[in-house]
C-alpha cells in the first residue's frame, strides 16, 4: 500500500512544510482514501442535523413538521454555497493552513486569532456533539443507556482520550471502511426506502407515524414573529450539517497532484454525498410519517387518545427500523455504522485540535514549547485539555445533542465567514497586480463566488447568533472571547520578553573575569565525589565545597569522611542554628558575589537520578529549592551533576517503551550537523 | 516578658538540641506558663470524656447510668497510674524526645516506629475529635449548627490550617488565658454546684432530669456478657480523658531548672486538675439527674408519657445551664472557654505533628528534606496533610465525637504501653551497672512504678482494642499499620541508596580528562549571550553552540544573528525533520560522549527566571525536558544559566514578604564559616 498511517500523516501534513518532498511522496492520498480520512466529521453530522430540524419544528406541533422540506432546502443551498466557496480556498491555499492562514494572511493577525479561537472552541464541541449523538443513536440498540447518557458519553470521551494519549495510530483503512460503510448503508437505506414507497407503492409507516405531537404554546400559532423565530432556529440547528466541510481545506497538502484540483473534486464529492443524505432522510421522514420531539420536553408525543408517549429514537434509528425491519442485518448495519462514524468524527477533533495548537504555538499565541518540542507535548496536552472540556460539556448537558447544538455552529460560521471575507480580499489584492485578462476573469469569477460565500455564511452567522444566543450560543461566544483574550495575552507576554531580551551591542562582550566553583555537600558519597571531580575538571579559578551544619554529629562525620578522601578541595562549614539549609547557603553565595562582583559563581549540586516519581520525593528536594532560589541571584549559574542510581534504569526502559513508536519513525534518528563554515551549503 | 513566642519555642524546643544554651535561657518556662502551654490537649479531653461515659452507659437505659461512678473511678485510677509513670519518663529523659525516643532507645527502632505510627495517627484524631467536640458544644450557643456539624468542623479545621500555614504565632499568654479560664470556669462551676446542692441543699435538676431513656435491647438486661461489654466500652471511651498527658514529656527541655522535677510537678498538677474535673462532672451529673443519649441513635430520650424527645446538649452545656442558669455570664463563660480550649487542643496537634515528622525525617523514615530544610517544609506539608486527613474524618463521621472516639485512644495507649515497657527496660539496663544501693533502690522503685504503668496501660489497651475494634478501632489500627509500612519502606529505600552511593577507594580519583561545553541555542538573545559568556569564562577544552533546526526560516535568522555577534564560539545546526528538539539534541550529546569517552560534557541551558507561575508555563519547558533527559546520560552535567526577567522581581518581593518573619528570627542570618585548617576549633 502506498500510504502508511493516516492520522500520523494527517497531523504532520496539516502542518506539513517540514517534510522533504521525498518523504511527502510516500504519503500522498488518492481521492478515494482522502474522502473518508477528511470527511468523517462532515458526513457524520448528517446523523444528527436532520433530527435537529425535525425536533425543533415539533415545537409548533404537527403543523411545524410540514416545513421540514423548506428548512432542508435552505440548509442545502447554504451547503452548496459553502462547498463551492471552499473549492476556491483549496485551490488558492494548497499549503493546508486552513481558515487560520487565510484569515491571517488576508485580514491580519486579529482576524486569524478570531478564527483560531472559534476553531478551538468548535473542536471541543465537535467531540461533545459527536459523542453525544453517538450515545443517542446507540439507545436504539442498547436501551439501558437511557437515563445516564452523560456518563456514557463522558466515558467514551475518556476512552478516546486514552487511545489518543497512548498513540494508537489508525491506518487509512481504519477510516475508509466505516466511512464507506456509513455512506453505503445510509444511501442504500434511502434508495431502498424510496424505491419501496415510490415504485412499489408500499405503505411504510415509521414507528411514530401514528403519534400526534403537543408542541410549545409559544410556537403553536405558526404565524408572525413566532413563526420566523421557529424557522430560524430550525435552520440554525440544521446548519450543523455543514460542520466539518472545512477539514478538507486543511488537508490539501496530502492529496496527490494536482493537489488543489483533487481536493476541490473531493470537496464536491463530499458536498454531493452530504446533500443527498440530508435530502433523502428528510424526504423519507415526510414519506413515512416519521416524527421527533424535543428531548428537553418542550414538545412531546401523544397517542390518538391524547395520552403522552415517551419515545426518543433518532431519525436514523426510526428509518432503519422502518425500511429494514427492527431486528435485521440492515438495521444493525446502519445504526452501527452511524455509531462508528460519530466516534471517528470525535477522533478527528483529537487530531486536529493539537495540530492547530501547534500552529498557534509557533506564532506565539500558545506556550511556545507546544511547537518547538514537536508534536508530542502539544498532543498530550491538547488531548487532555480537549477531553476534559468535552467531558465536562457532555456531563453538564447530559449528552443532549439538542442542548449542545445551541453552542455549536456559531464557531463554524464565524470561521466560514471570516475565511470567505479573507478570500474576497485575497482576490482583490491579486487583481491589482494581475494584467492577463484570462487570469483576471478567472479571479473575478472566484471573487464573486467567495463574496457569495461571505454573504451566505454571514447571513447564516447572524441568523444563528440571533436565534440561538440565549439558548446557549452565548456560552460558545464567551468561550471564544476568553480563548481569544488568553492567546492575545500570551502573545503580548512573548513580545514583551523578546523586547526585554533583545541582544544589545555589548551583550556578547560581558565576559566574567573568573569562575568560582562552589560544591554543595550534604553527604560524602559517590554523587558528591562525582560533583567534586566534575567541578575540578572545569578548572575554575577557585573551588570549594560547602556544607550547612544542621546537626553537629552529622557535620563532624562529614568532615571526617571528607578528610579521609584527601581531596584537594577545602570543605567549608556554615552554621545553621535553625536547621535551614537554603537560607545560609544562599547568604554564603551572595557574600561571594558581593566580594567579587566581576566573577561568576558556579554552584555544583549533586543530583540523584531515580526511576520512579515517588523516589523523586525522597531525593533532591533540598537541591531543587536551593536551585530555585539561586536562580534569582545575578551572576550565579547552577550545575546539576547527575548520579544515576540503579533504579534510574526503570525510567530509561519505560521511556524507551513509550517512545518506541516515535523512534521508529523514519528519519527521526538522523542528525544533520552544519558547522559555521559549511552552513551556507546546508541551507 | 522573658518568654517570647510559645509555639515557636515549643516546636523548636521539642526537637531542641540545636539551640545554644544561651538561646535556651531566654525561652525557659516557669511552671505557671508551662502548664497551659502543654496541658490544653489533656485538659480539653475533660470536655468530652464524661459525655462518652454517660452516653455509652445510656445504651442500657436509665439503669446503665447508675454505673457512671464506677467507670469514672476506673478511669481515674488509670489516670493516676499514667501520671505517676510519666513522672518517671520526664525525670529519666529530660531531652524531650518523648515516647518515640524512649521506645527507640530501649526497645529498638521497630518499637520506636510503632510508637511514631500510633502518634501520627493520633495527631489526626486529636484534631478531628477536639474540633468535633467543640462543634458539639457550640450547639448549646449556636443551635443552627445542628444538621451540618461535619461541614462546620471541616471549616474550622481549614481555618486552623490557614492560621498555621500563614505562621500565626501564639504567645504564651495566648495559651495561658483560655486554659486558666477553662480551669477556673469548670472548677468554679463544679464547686458552686456542689455547694448549692450539698451545703445549701438546693434542688438543681438538669434539663434532662425528668427524661427517661430507651436503651438498646442488646444491653438492656445489664447482666452477663452484655454487661461486661458495655462497661468495657464505657471505660474505653472514658479513657479519652487521658489523651494529651504525654505532651508534657515532650516539652521537658523548655521547663526551668530543675527541668525534670518541674516537669514532674506540672504533670502532677495536670493530673490532679483533670481528675477533679472528671470526678466533679460525673458527680454533678449524678446529683442533677443529668442524662445523655447516644447521638447515633442507639438510645434515645422519652418523656414520662413515652414520647421521644430530641435533645443533644453536652454534659458541660447542661451543667452550665443548670448551675448558672441558661442565659447568664457563667453559662457563656464555661461554654465559651470549653470551645476555645478544644480549638487550642486541635492547634497543638498542628504544632506537634510536623515536629514529630521532622524527627522521623532525620532518622530517614520520612523524606529527608523534611528535616534538613528546617522547620518550614515539614511544617507546611505536615499542616496540609494533617488538616486534609482530619477534615476528611470529620466529614466522613459528620463530626460525631462518639463515632470518632472509637478510633481514638487506641493510638494513645499503644504509645503509653510501649513507652512504659521501654521505661521498664531502661531501669533494668541501668540497674545492671549501678552499684550504689541508694540509687539502686530508687531505680527499683521507679521500675516498679513503670511496670505498674505498663500493666495498667497494657490492660487498657487490650480492653480498648477488644471493646472497640469492630466499632471503628480497626480503622485506626489499619492506618497505623499503613503508616508503619510506609515509613519502613522509605527507610529501606534510603538504606539501599546509601549502600549504592557509599564512597569507594577510587571515587575521588575519577577525574575526567576534559570538559566539552555545549550551549543550547533556541534564540539569539540576552539569555543566550549570557550562557555563551559564562561558558566561555569556564575555559572548557572545547566550546560550541548547538541549535536544533525545526524551521528553516527561523534557523537562517538565528545563524545570521549569531554571525553578526562575531562570537568566537561556532554554532552547529542539527536537523530535526519532526520538529522535535530534545531527541536530536540528546543524540548529538550522546555522540559527543561516545566519541570522547574520557571527557565530560557540560550542557549550558539559558533559563528565563520569571515572577509568576503561569509565566513558567510559557518559558523553559524545552530546557526542562532536555535537562530531565540529559540527566540519564553518564558523564554529562547540565548548567542552568539564569536570566532574570524584569518580572522576576515580583517573586523576590513576594518571597521577602512571606519569609519576613523567618528572616527576622535572631541568628538565622549569621553565617559561621570554618575552613579545614581551623575546623577543629569550631567543633
């Protein structure tokens, strides 16, 4: 197989520019694999978006459901607009920087950061919504879940977290099989259902066909403002079907050449599939008399006699039951594939979140170590953070997709709108320099498309904000603002430090005149001897060992042992009537410094290297505190002289096991060294 | 005032031997101050021990209460035995090492460690029981506490914790006033009550005088085994009156000369006071018809018609109400003083626990840093641990003294018994060498006394264990065993490390031939320049700067900046295709080492010193991970070159504020330095 390891290259290629073209060659994706790898998020939203349309409309009772077609059509129009617009993005920005790059390049860092904040919050919501939808769908197979959906969802998120932390790496097939299974299952179900109803003229009533609905009195009249508001809410919730479309624009570099074109084709395929699924499900819902009610109780089912009925199977579950029969292969196949693709969609967020974090870290908006340390740190921290935030959400909302969807979508459309605005600017900018009339015409066409995209997504954003703000979108907006402010503060801090630490003309010439070595002695043993030997090897101008006396008997023993070693290093004893080590030692070093202001003091601290965290509690604590306090003195450096205890081997073995996968990656062992003379050749 | 600061010297003098005699002179206690300082724990137990006797007896109904006199008498006898025995301890071991020292010296480290485990667990229970008793007593004044006693108690423990963590230092007066107030209040109440009843022949019925009691069917018959078990349980609970007696034996060094004699006198005073209070309260309870029932519901009050009554005021509260009248100065004085002394008793545990921890750390049974770092670390950690454990207990038992007392007392009597066994051994050992017949006779007398102490406390220990084991003592025993095993494991670890690191004959001669300096470069700025300058000052055999290239553009900028500085240090570039810094850097250092096995590599890492913890998250992370991994390489030392950012001043100022008290302590700023030639004079 030409492709190796999907998440691995997805995550690397999304950032991507560090890989040499030779390495890239191995991992390029044909469209048939790229579609499932990038599309699980977008496709999976078909599993809950139709539900949200139907159950929102149910607030107006049976009469409301009649409008599902119109809402689905509106969502479909927006989906076409977004897909067509994003085809422009992928062709113009094949580097895979995504909306963050488009916004930053064309609209400046504030716009970029806004997009990034929206995306970070949306990753959390993707996990929460996808897993919640999975749990809701799972109730069709496992009814015992009902009542503790939040706990099940949180549990699943923890499983995802553990999988991702342990670095389980899925192959392309891992994505391809369930994604195609889901597409095949749902499209077959739709086709077979439509065939039986329209061609065979069968009567296929959904389990809820005979139910009636009692809606909310606020919306029941279906006229005036209430009607507009209800339609807006249903439309906003239905727009959840568009989430995930932007994933392909992040993944362009991993497509086979011609990248832009292939990505654009895949995007069109994805759009077409999503659209047919959404349309098919809504059509079948209408044809089978399928109904849904708000799980939060603002509308509910009643039978013909008016008695309330408690029934909450999802649209996908009801259709599978109606078309294939309740315990049948088709039923389990569709419901099972839905579960798995929702789980996969959550998993892609676990990959995308740290990648975005790493890009933001590079630009100084998140702790820089997340970027420079490579993927690992960003990954573990990102995975932990994402899992905790998402688990908190599903617990707080008891895995109610309907409740969570009020927070979702806002972020996606903030990002869509800004990105399309950026693209419009992009074309305007390029049009200034372009003279070729053919190219100009193409650019103008693209600009019109992106402007339509901007208008469409902008209008949706306003509708979403207005119709959902009080229902929960305010939480998402607040989170985005919080993330934005935090990232700005981090960047401001880095900028301040950079100004403070900028090299001045004399900095390279501030050579201390002498180095005075001071060895901290607590015991006379191998670690101390090693510190003495290493310190002597550095040939400092002066060298002395210092021990703080906290117990006369102990001190006498130390002195006797020291003398017996016949070292050429004098041992000084500092009295400490209060059994404190750091204070007196610090004062001694301060004294050395003030007596010799042009010298630098180097303090050698023997350090025990151990294999278990609890051993760490038993050793080095005094050295650690001393080091922390010495760091605040000017002109003092601290040298740790490690002594590896036998137990340290455990840690080495453990580290080897844990990083085995990482070390096995091709090329990571290579070291290319350029010395100044030949550096220019290397670059 | 000749004495300065009670907890300060209590804590220091309990460990004590590090203070010079000149300093000791200032802080010696006359008996009138020593009594309240050390006695609050022992005296405060009078506030709950009589209650526990009465309410345990109530399990057998009204008939059971008739035996309160006998139980009080038995407790009194044990108290006399313990006080007389401990007078031997204080005269024989005036160093103040307490039961741990007596057991370790005479019976070996295992016995010592058993005592220490028992004491550590008992400190936790002292806090839990004292605060709970305070809360139960407080209900007489603040009835709204009822129902959430556990939360109030936990809150009070957190207040105590905060006070102790912030280092609020009580003066001797702080102890003396409430302790004498409590003694005066309770003894006046007893005297006035007895006078009115016995001399004035007044009829003083307690609020519960007319109540009847429905006991537990298990104990109602008051014959056979049930009777024996009930008496044993009442006696065991009453023995809580003895807790705290050992405190004086820990405090001997802070008494005025003759220390032993003065401490013994104080002990006798304490015993007499406790005994009269206990006897007085039980006597008045009998004379006023005072009754108590088990708050956990195994017995309850009924009125004459048999209707249940909910009434839970403590004996102290009922007596104060009966003798002084309900809202009266005397009533509030007694109840208020009781509250305060219980709070003080809990506070003494906050002082004693870390002191014992520090002694155990010195002997290697707890992390050694708790000892060598002086009081501070042991204090903060000990206070936190004690508060958390005690708060957990009061929450778990809803501050029920009756429930907690089942866990208490075991530890005290384990410690009493082993200590008295140790004293018996002590005299036997000394008798072997003593020839003077007068001294021998005195020693033999002492041995008899301690043997009686051993027998008495041993019998009580068995009674307590048997009668309370299933009611909760098993928890205390399990905790002691757990603490014991943990401390043994820590000591075993230190012993193993000591064997591993013992200096061999060649260790002082393993001088590396050369030092190769490697400077880690991530940016070219002031911190890096400082690292370069410091490294150059050490005059290493070879010196080079190394940067890991994770981004071509960045690397090119670093190289350009480096060259512009015209340093004499070459900059090497290591390629890292996976944007990882530590791995490639580590491999480079490994390569240096294996190419030059007789040299030592010194890695210089520039470190940003910042003022806030969150800034730490934004800096140094790469260096930290690199250092951690370099530590596992043989022959590599790591030098941190700190660069103090402007914000580091915040941390310095904060540290100065926090340690201002510590620095103000006399003598801690003094540094006495002895160089090898004159060391012998110093010692």
